[in-house]
C-alpha cells in the first residue's frame, strides 16, 4: 500500500451538545418504521409504529473520507430511548462485510449495551456509560441497545473498507439473546426464541469470504 493512498492528518471536533462530529461527510437516519421485523413483539411494534413510525430511531454521522483499508472511518451513532414490548430500542446490528475487520466504540452519552455475538453464537453484553470503550474483535456481530432514559451516543472507528452485512442478522432472526427490562428499571438478557443458529458450513463460508 503506497502512502499516497493515505489521508492527510486532520483535526476533528466531537460536539458534546449536538453529538455530531465536525467535519463530517454526512451519514444516515433510520426511521422507526424501517425497523419492522427486528423486534420479538411484532404486535407491540405495529402499535408503536402507528404513533412513532415517522420518528427517527437512530442516526449516524460519519467522517468517511476514504474507502481504503489503510484508513479509518470515524463517526457517531445516536440511538433514541424506548421499548418495544419488553425489548429496549436497538440498532439493526451487523457483521462487517469484510468480517475480519475490528471496531471500537466509545460511549459519549447515555446508558447502553453493546451486544456482541460470535459467528458460533457466543454473546457478550458490554454495559456502557460515558467514558467506557468496547473493542469489537474481527468476526463478531454487534448492535447497540439503549437501556437508559436518554439518548445513547457512541463514537466508533473502524477500517474504511469493512462494510456492513445486515443480512446475516436477518437470516438468524436477530441475535441469540434479547435485551429486555428487568427488575426496578434494570435490564437483563433472555434467549431469543426465534433465533436460528448458523450452521458450521455457514460459519466457514463467512470466514472463507474474507480470505478471497
Ligand atoms: Ni461495525
């Protein structure tokens, strides 16, 4: 990799009030109605979608100055608080398209869980408050879950060629565990009864794809 492919040094500002990174190259908003199918309680989702359908569930702003593997994409994810039935608001979750690419998440605001799942189905629920950092290793799926009463905001950084594979989450009917409300405003994990584990063959296919 020639150095001419690399970005020049730059200084950015993470605005603690607006929870935006400046400069940024844009990003996207995910509306509540677009999250149909990710929550276990579909009746509760449909009911909520009637009132909240056009509301923003989460947004991502990023400094994506390059798609080359030698560079990083850094951005901010802001997830609204709420519940669908007993399940806390969450992002769709993904594996990196190039699954051997890692990522870090640093909590800027709120109280959330970074839910990690290996291809084999092992789960780690990392509880985050401002100041916590989570390392997502290669080959681990990840999703943010807001278990607090205010927005849950994280600053993330990952190799610019990683990409996102959302389909692997959809095919498994989510993650193997759900983050739901527990006693006295707390949270807990319960098994996802709709979960379909990946077969050994499927796991090998994901691993092989990164070698090609
Ligand atoms: Ni990621």
